[in-house]
């Protein structure tokens, strides 16, 4: 799951980094919600990108309940850059060396390449999930990394299934990290892979629990309330009143997994 780490790091790096590259060599394909830029990628691949991006757009706004979500149209359209291959993609910056895709929510831009591992199943929905979620909660919202990554992983169907089992195993082995531990953790490339993998599995599992078990309507209320920029735990407990703090949520989630 190294890729997930990198997606995370890149996601944050891209939001504050201005990437210089030659725009003039790009061909354009304009859809209703997306503009796809590409160079030599085969047209049938580009058509699939357009089709799948449109599908995920509906799927993601639907599964998170953002039904009155403003449309990405005209000037608001998202941009997807399809680089020819790894080398071409890596030219966007040093940090792209080990990654498969990057997203910038502010610019509403996704960059990847056809050979990216799991392009249609993982990279595309994950990055779109980041952008759609951030756009909905706004840039003032204070979101712990586990929540932000969990929402993006919620869009990767294959990951969603495996996450609960990985967390159950960690509870058994005594490796489990509580939500409070995760909230104060700072992810970095120096952390060991196992810890980061577990961080992502737990992030996916808790967000699955919040959306699927505690209900979509509450989740939408939470996202709305987060827009004001108040502390996450404070907002969370004001929406999910049965939990007095994150520890109580943690306890309910663990009990649910052990049922
Ligand atoms: Zn991510």
C-alpha cells in the first residue's frame, strides 16, 4: 500500500506547489464535467477516462450524499492530465517519482498516466474522492488526515472490503492505533511501511463505519458543519451526540468490528 502513502503526501504537496510544465503540447478532449488533456495516449483510453470519470462523479457524490453538490461545468470543469508514461509523469516534480497519480483540490486537477497501477479502480476514484470531499467541506474545514484519507479510500471498492479484516487482525496482535493516536500522528516517508499500511486500513475502516453504520444523513450533516472551520472533535460530537468524544467513537467502532 505504498502507493496510498504517496498519494497522500502528493495530495498535500500539490495543494501548495505550483508545477511548471509545458501546456502547449497537450491535446484536449472536452466533456460536460471534465476536460481531459493528453499527448500520445490512445484515444480509446481517453474515451474510457472520460466515461469512468463521469461514472465516478455520479457515484461519489451519490455515495457521500452530496446530492445538491454544485456541478462541475464550463469554467468549473475538472481537469485530468494523462501523461504518456512514468517518465513523462515524473517530470512534473521530484515527488512524482514513486507515485501513480496526484490531485489538487484547489485547482480541481488530477494528473496520472495510463500504466498507473489500478488507474480505473483506485487512482481515479481515490483522487476524485479527495477533490469532491474537499470542495464540499471547503478549505476552512479542519479535517484529521485519517478522515480525509478514509473518505478517499471509501471510493476504492476493493480497498473498502479488505480494510475491516486488516484492522481486526491488528486488534488481535496488539498493533491497533486508536483514533486519538491517529489524530496526532504525523505521516512521513520515514515511518515504517507496516504502520502506514495500518494507518490507511484503519482510516478506511472507520470512515466505512461512520458512513455505512452511523448513517449517510449524519455524515452529510457532519460535512456541512465542518465547513465553518471549528475543531473536528467538537463538530463531530455535536452531530453524533451519542459520542462524548473521539474515544467513545473509537470504542463503538472496535466493538462493531469484534461483533
Ligand atoms: Zn489520498
